[in-house]
C-alpha cells in the first residue's frame, strides 16, 4: 500500500446528509429541522456499528456551521465546510467516551461549553460511544445538557442505547439508525468500483455486502481488502476465497441432498467444505439462511423483497421448493438450528454435522391431523361391524408328580 493511500471507507465517507445511504428517515427529519430553524440542542444517534452515526453527526455539524447556512446543502467552500470533514475545526469537538469517561472529563467539557465558538456559528460536541460514560459523568452532564448555552449543540452516538440513563434520554432527540439493506450497499459499492476503475461483478459485490451484514463501513473495508488481494479485476471465486465465504454451489448441493433425502450428496458437500478450509459453523449458518429463503419462496412467491439474493438464485430455490409443503421446510430449519448450535460448541464440528445428516434427510411432511382422525374413525367403524373373536381359555394343566411322589408310589 503506497504512502498517502486513503482507505475507501474514509475516502468515500459522505460529506452531507443527502449523501448518507439507507437512513432517509433520519436525514429527512434533520433536513426539515434545518429548513425550519427548529433545531434541538441535543441529539442521540443509536444503531449498529458502521451504519452512519458518526458520519451523520459530522455532516449535521457541517450543515449547522456552513457560512451560508444552516443549510441541508453546505457550500463546501467556507472554512467550516472544509475543516470539519478533516477534523480541524476548533468548534467541532469529537470525544471518545470509551477513553474519556470520567467525571473530570465531563467537568472539562462543561467548562469549555461556556466559551463562544471562535469561527463557527455553533460549538458542536460529538461524543462517540456515549454509553461508556460513568454514572458520575452522566450526572455531571445533566444540568449542562438540559440548559446549554444557545451557541452549543450536543450529538451523542452509541451502539448500546439500553445502557444510557433515562435522565439523559429524556433530554435528547433520539434517532435510530437501521441496518442498511443489501441492495443499497451494493449500489454504493458499484458507484465506488466504477469511480476506482475496478472491474468486479454484481455477484461479487453481493458477497461483499452480505459479509458486511448491513454495515456500510464494514462493507467498504471488505471491498478494500478484496481490491488489495484480488487486484483491479477480482473473480467471483477469488472474492469468495478472500472473504472466507462458502461456495454457493456447495450450499445448494447440501440443501438439495437434505430435501431430497440424498445422504451421500450431503456427505460430499460436507467433505468439500472441510477440505476447502471453511468453518463448519459458518457453513451451517449460511445453510440456515438458504433454507429460510427457500421457505419464503414456498410460502409466498412474491416475497423477493424480503430476500437479499439474485433473481437466478431465487428461481433455483423456487424449483427446489416446488411440491414441498412449507411445514417440512420449517421442520428442517428447526432441526438445522439445533445442529448449528451443537456445531458451534463442538470440538469435532464435522462429525457432529455428518451424524446429523441422518436426521436431516429423514424429515418428511407430517400427516395432517384431520387425516389421522379420519383413519381412526374408519378403524372404529370396522371394529364395531366385525364379529367378536372367541376368547381362547387357557387349559388346566395336569399336576406333575415329583420324583419323591413316584418313590412313594
């Protein structure tokens, strides 16, 4: 990696609220506040890692302090617009609560709040991982948070909102950031690849987005890893190997073997996973997701909006699910869920999964209760109409003489 190289996650970090992907419910509300001038003094951004909380905080601080604002679309030319993304603005203070969590740290913050901003319109305090503050630190922050000077804004970010005291929550406007849909992540990764002149397929980008698990930052970091190891034209297989993902063909072979009762096919798939160096627990986890998608296809053919898989794979699952009742897929899912937990805890995961194949391939649709009731009723009618069979009485056995009786006789 050359000197001065900037990671993709940093290079492509959004600078404005409008550029943030997958969080329109947050950016729209903040944009309306900027337009109307009804801007609260304290905000709480909560959600999973890598979904845009800190990025939104910086973008909002930029919108607040733009020389031509407050504006949803900052000019990008004034001092605050140029300095805030670089972290050089003296009036936008970012604090990591994980390492500055004592009451003394909050007292220093409280002392600094009294001074007016030097160059910007507002002094903005962005406190990341705010749930790490101690109880004493939260208590010291209460009064300032409730009645701050008009030139101060607070933006808190956290991944564990349940750890924040109710006294703090009642004094802030809360915004919940969602996990970013896979399609939105793929769209942003495609934009980045086109700009970086990286030739990669949509299938590979979906693999990257799936591994990112709804985090834009994690997905971009994984894309950086793929480009570093795979070059400007990484193949789908290379991407799967770099990310440690199981080949989808092996997953489909295993699923087909389970649903069709083909044990040798299942054992071949397990051997391919083991020989390829993949984690057995990861394999069973991905197989769970594949069974879930198959069940959705069987229950509701139009359930594609709930599945993050390409059209061709969805059609393949529909073909596999044809004729299978949803309850069989549900039973298969629950059995595999139990097996997955056993595999994750076992020191011999391959043996556990191989022995579970006998259970998985023997799952068949349960007979409806109404059918059992009909069969019992028919059996009862037959028994009532049939003549009673004579009861065989046991014959009395003649007493046997003992050797002593014979001597007496």
